[in-house]
């Protein structure tokens, strides 16, 4: 599903950037669909990142956090 949304989003971006004349209403509809797909794509990415963070913390990130805390003290 994620790949489908990415491909649709890219296709709409190509249509929006192409030097073609479209009726005003069609252009507005395409803009709103592209915006909605971008939001859905971001939510899916956030959900994936959140799942990764909960499942296994990055040891390098933990070391960096520890160094920052030590510097603050």
C-alpha cells in the first residue's frame, strides 16, 4: 500500500509540474489529492518510524543522548 501511495503521489507531482494546460477545477482537484496523499504518506512513515523506535532503540543514538546529558551536567 505504501508503494502505491508513493507512486500515485509521484504521478500527480509530474502532472502538476508538466507544462500542460488543465481546466482550473481539475487542477485544484489534483492539488488536493496530492496534498492528501502527502499527508497519508507522512502518517505512514511516522507510524513505521515509531514502530522501529519502540521495537529496538538505536545504540548509537543512546550513546549520543548519554554524551549530551553528561555535557549538560
